[in-house]
């Protein structure tokens, strides 16, 4: 049978407090703020109660929309006098490009309208293997950031590029004359042309050197790989080739080694021919990888190191002494034995920042001859060295660095020892910072040089060895910016632009193709051969690692959040409002604590009367006395006891709007580039108000939201058992609920009929779909205060559910062995409080586009209606804001515009300035206050596809229909298409035995299909 476990969304829900229950049953959390819209409260009071009551009953938006309509703005259109040849008004152009900002990378197609880039799509051409994550989808908005550095600055004053050029040249000449160092400090470039250019600069200036600095270091893994294979690079794992995956502290579905592994991982997670991959995860923080794992074991970093040695012993046949806690030994041994049995179909990965640990990873995968362990196309996206950065700090403070030229780095913010860097910067004669913004570092340098956004720049990238990609501008530079590479060309005395340099340099790389072809495709595959590993004394590394011990009261594990990453885009409101996939908190970073530790420390979270989540504050103190005060606390199910989690990337102040200056700078604790620090924690005074969406828009506790089973049951039982269909009584007989209709159905067998399929096995909760939906559909940002009031406007949300037992058998056995009332009460109570190590499931939820939609029947003005193509429509001009449709929607997917978010200084985000509004999609209107909005299944995209095929005189090809979310989904969890095309992928998925609809018993006949989650436990 299908799962009958209890699913819960938050720790607070398990308490089943009266507040949580009341909020569940409230249609609206707060009183309708009628007075805010209709003027002076005293004036309203004098008009008598009848008018006030009338407005409450009808809905304040009737009056609000009427008033807004009276003041509707008039915009005059200005036609082209001379229309550019390549621009056709109303028709989008797409340009292939590649992004690499030192942290994130992807092969992209950029959608432009009338010369404006407005959306990021994935490049799906052969060879383009990296898809955009949530941050890259949001980077289109960072192009139009009004806080960008607009002019070069010298000593804090606006200047010209010629003056900057002259100043840098004279400083380099002075350094050469005085024997001072010239240092180029950059992030990892992964650009063959830029690296060649830097080599030429150093050849002309022997006193110069290049230091590579990554804000989030992978130096230990790089050092280990370089020791064994002789190349400073990272392994590019192919998880699609693994039947067994063991991860020790590596969040490979998150940002570990740059991410981008979800597509390969998902291929093995969808049951096919009775098989799917198995995944063990040993970790401290609850991560996306841990959430997806079949077996997750929370443990401290010190235990993880011992676990890795134990796995090494079993796989390699070594006998290194291990001091692993007994509570974990059985699970570690089981994982190691299965890994050894899997052989070449097994793979081990680790995120432990210890060279010895990374050496053991190489040793284990070599012995396995793992097919997923790919040394041919190694990743070139991390090249930083902790040792060289530490040496640079010493040189700067010793006064031996004369000229420092920085590009793509912000060490004053990201370095733990930022004070030392600042002190050294004062001793540098000339310092230059090429930056998008006048950030924390640029504010302190001699020259602040505005760099272009990657969508305004030329470049080339080799993300993996053997794959060459080009970056091309999709818009002319908005501000007076200049590329770091163009300045280097000038310093070298090389004529021409960086575009000319790349084109000339590419000749020796793209042999067999042409410049125009590579520019069109965006990527060129050269191919590469696998590296042969040298010999190394792995037993010595195992012996050294086995001596690892617990480092103090608590182990603080720093990490990067799915939304903000390393913090480069902290001024991006889409990312700030993006709810974290695990905690579902936006607009904050916080320390995560296990439930057991929280109780000992007196730390707590609670849901308050207005539906918001509140939490304690804590003070974190490191072993050397550094304090981080007033850190908000989230009690996190699945957090390893004795560990704490804290995200970097927050706490920025420079060049950020006030609303975006949130959180605390955790980089201050990133001492010696080690993400694990020994700390103590104590409760502080006060209570923090979170913007958490987890307890909002619930599906009213209905039990068939998530359907899941085990692979064993999936293979041995019929679908009726594990994908149980709800039954109803018809003429005194039990029949399937899906066969009974309240209304007569229309014939939709002709023409197109759209369905969206969502596979719960493939969804990793990454959130790329959420941001893509934002960009495509002009979804407004409402800010922390409004999110807290349950008024976020996301058209698509990803619900995260926890569940109790690790296996269904365990769940059922516990229930069957209950004896008596007292045993029943205690057992069920324990099962509900599975906070130590819950299972996790992600479920994207948007408008279900019901064929029998309850919203349509209750709208008094027919503002919402259904199309024969299966889409539920919203006529915004008809909507008077009664919100009956939201009340009648069982899926809680409708959003009401409480306020005017466009051109409103109360919501000072991108829609409140002219530059930010350049990102808006002209195919989708910008909604005003007082109307209901929701997912449209991207009707503008489906109709454009139909029109294109019609103009070309052909039928639409399967896969051509897309929505913003389906095209953004790199794991293949979302598939969109026409179910009337019986050969289409979505039609086959809709007919699959794993398919089911959300709340099928309600009888709404949705056009969104989910697939039962199967766990390989």
C-alpha cells in the first residue's frame, strides 16, 4: 500500500499547539487592512458602520481597484525611426553564452527582447553539460542592479579610464624600479585566454605574480588530487554511472565542488526495470544531498573522518585503527560493504576539508575502478591555494607588495582575517579593484574600477578539461565599465580588444570548427584523456586521519545557502526572498541546532499569532575568543547532535539597498579556510522574527499529499498496493474517486491539452524553477515583513515534508505491535517527533490547472475560467478581489496582491526603479493591487510555440512545449507537454503506474501529475 506515515512541515507543527491549529483553519491570517487603502480611519468611522461592513463583506479590493483605475497612468509608445535589422519587435532573440563568476557556472541561452536580456535558459546543445542553478537564473536581475559601480573612481572620486590606465602603468613602473611586488589577485578564472594574458603580463614584469583566491576554498581536495595526479583540478563525477553512492560530508546536490551533479544523479534515482541507485549520506547539517539520500546518518565531522577510515579499511583491505562511536559503526560498515560489492558501479565522495581525507577518497575510487570517478574531464573551476593567499597577507603586511590589482574578489568581506588584509592594504602603494559594485574591498582601494556584468562582456571558459565555451555580450555596457582583460592588454602594450585576443587565441583550440559556429553553439568539445594516478602512501594518510578527535563543545559547520551562495549577489531581491529548501526561511541566515542540543541550551522556535516564526538568539564564541552575537536560531531536524550549521554570504553592507542588508557575516569564523570550527554557544536575550513560509499555505493536513514506497514493495507488489487510489461510494458500491464526476466533462481530445509531470524521485529541491518562474512571469518581491505575514507572491513553491521511520516496514511494525491505550499514545507520540533524523521529501506545488476547478465555480465575476487546452485562466481586469477562489482552492496556490508592488517606494526592490524594471517580460503584464494571481502554466510560452509552428507550417514537436519551471529543471523532475500527443513523453508519464494527482479524492481532475516517490532503503 502507499505510505500512511504522518508528514509534518515543521517542529512547531508537531507540538500541535492551538495557534498552529487556528492558523490552519484561518482563511486569512490577519485582518484586512481596509483603512490603509481607503484613507483616514477617523473619516471612515464618521461615515457609519454600514459602509465599513459593506467593504469588509465585498472585499476592500473592490474599492481599491476602482480608485486605482481612476488614476491609471498613460504611457505613450515611441516607435523605431530606424529599426535595427536583427530586432523584430515582439519576437525574442536567444544568444548562447557561458557564465563563470568564480563560484557558479553554466552553459546558457539568454533570451532578449528589443535588446534587453530578460531571462536565462539552459543551453541544451550537445556538449553543454552544466545547467543554471537558482543563483544563475537570478543573475539576469543583477545586470540591472542600480547599486552597480557606474564610473571608475580614483581616491574615491569619479575619474576617467585614461587616468586609471596612466595611474596603473606608472605604479607598475615604480614597482619595477623599487623592486616591489606586483600582484594580480583574482578568483579562479578557468579562461585559457585570460590565463595566457596574465602569463604575458608576468613575462613582461618579472616582479609580478598571480595569486588565485576562492572565497569558498577547495584547496585540500586540489592539493590531494595534485599530489596523486600531478594536476591542480577536481574530479568531475558522473553519478549516472553509479548504482551505489556513499557521501561523507559532501553536499553534491548543493554547492560541493561547484555543484551541477543533480542531472546525472537524478538519472539513477528514477526506478527503471526494477532498479535504481542507492545513496548513503553521512553528514552534520541537513543538506539537499542528505534530504535525497536513502539512508542518512547525522554525525559530527570528527566521526565522519573516522567513518572514512573505516570505509577505507573495508574497501582497500587495510587495518588502520579506528575510534568510531558504536552508534554509527553498523551503518558505516554496511555502507562500506555494499560499496565494495558494487565495485566499478560504486563511488565515494567527501567534502571533508582535510588533505588526508581527500587522499583516501582517491584511493577508494581507484580500488573500486569507479566508472563515476572521471579523471579525463577534470573540473577547472577551483584553483585557489590557501597557502599562497596566506603568503600574500604576510607580504602585504611586510610592505613588500607595491601594486595590487584585484579582479572578482572581495577579501575585505570574505576573508576571515579581513583585518589583516585591511592593514596590509594600507601598506600597498597602489591598489586596484575590478568589481561590479563598490563593495567592501573597492571602498578601500586606490582605484575602484567598474567591471561589466558577464552579459555585457566577452570571455572564454574551460569549466571542464576538454570543453571550451565562449561568453558573449547580449547587451551593450549599461555603465562606463571596462573588462580586467582589456586593461591587461593595455598594460602589456598589446593592440586590439579582448574580443580580438580571444578570437585569435581560440584558433589553436577549436580546430575542426569555426569561430562563428562555436559562438553560435556556445560550446565546443575537444575531448580529453584520463589521467593516470601516481603511487602514494595512502596508509599514512589513513593513519593520520584516524587520529582525528572531537575539537570542542560544538563543531560549527559553515556552508553556502542555495539562495545566496558565496554572497556575490546579496543585493538581488529574488535570491533574498527565495525560501531555503530545507528550513524554508528567506531574508536571513541563522545557526541551525539539533532538537536535543536546543533543549539543553534553552533555545527554541515558535509560531506566533500572526503565523510568523520566532526564534531565540544565541552568541557563538570560537576557541580563540571571537564572538558572533545575536545569531538567530533555527531548531533543525536532522542536525547532528554536537554540531551547529551557519551559512556564509550574508551580513554585507556596502553597495546594498537597506532592505538587502540582512544577516550576519559568517566568513569571520572561516578561519584558515576551514569550514569546521570549534565553538561554544549560549542563549542570548531577545527573540528574532523569521520570514518562514513553511507553516503557510498548508494543504489542511490531508494525508495523501506525498505518496511513497520502497523499491522492494515497488518491485514485488502491484501498483494498486503502493499507489492506492481513493475510493468513494457510488450507488452503494465502492468505486475509484477518479471515475466519478460532479460535472459533465468536456471533450478535450482534439487540439492541444497540456499536462505537467513532476517526479518526486528526481526533484532535489534546488529551486531553479522558482527563480525561473519569477523571471518569466514578473512575480513581485514583497520583502521580509510581508513574507512573514503569509503574503509572498511566489507562483511556485517547493513544499518540504519530514516523515518518521526510516522504512515503511519499521513504521508498520511499530503500529502493529502497539498493545493498549497507554502504549498507543506513547508510540504515536514518539513517531510524530522524529526530529533526530527525519526522512525528507520535496514537492513542487503550483496551480494544478484542474479540469474541474473549484475556483472557477465560485468566482462571482467569471475572472477565472478554463481553456480547452487545460489551462486555468485569470482575467485580471475582471477580478474584483473577493478571494473566494483562494478560499475554495484545496492546493492554496493563489496569491492576492495586497499592495501595489510596482513603482512603490514601500517596496524598494527592482520594480521600484527604472533600471530594475528593464528585466520585466513584456509578454506578461505587471499586476496591480487588488487582483488574484497564480501560475498560468506559462500560457505566453505555449501560445508562442503554437504560433511558431503554425507560421512554419508544421506540427509542434514533442519537447518543444515548455514552461519556465520545466525548462529550468536540470534534473528532469518536471516534464511539460501535450497529452493529446500519445507519443509525447508527458503522455507516457501521465499513464505511468507511478503517476497520481494531488488530493485525488477531491475530484478536481488536475493537469499536474505527480509520481510516487520510491526509496531504495
